[in-house]
């Protein structure tokens, strides 16, 4: 069995180090300039929703298409668990409770199948 290092050699390490440097420099640049420039209030308000938007972008495709094709049936336990999680979040006004409740609903439905 060949390893990635055998296939790519030092190129793989150059890519990893290069990506780390780009990520670090990007963040360092923004942190260094943070005190000099102020974002407009509308942008600051919009940035409050960035974490929720990123989480939704990761989770929603897996809820709607767990096998790669759109599945909006009652047989889609991931979608049902996601809806349970949303209902728990709305009822309790706690994101953590919604995540835990949705995961418990998913595991319970998977055990009952």
C-alpha cells in the first residue's frame, strides 16, 4: 500500500504549509486592521447570523437528501429529527436543547427502524 507521501512527495507538504500560511496571514491581516476600520452597522448586524448560516449550509443538505437525492417523505428519519430539533429550539428558545433533542430524536428513530 502506497502512502500519500510516496505519491506526492514534498509537494503534499508544500500544499499543507502553503494553505496554513494563507489561512494564518488572512486572519492576521484582518486582526491587524480591525481597530483602524469600522464596518457599517448593517454589516455588523448581518455578521451576527454568520454562524447559524454556516451551520445550516452544512446540515440542511444532509437532512433533505441523505442518500444524494431529494427525500421529503416520512421515511426520511433525518428530516423528521431535524424538524423535531427545530420544534424543540423554538419551544425552548435554546439552540443547545434543539441540537440535543434533534440528535436524541434521530437516534431513537434509528433504533426503532
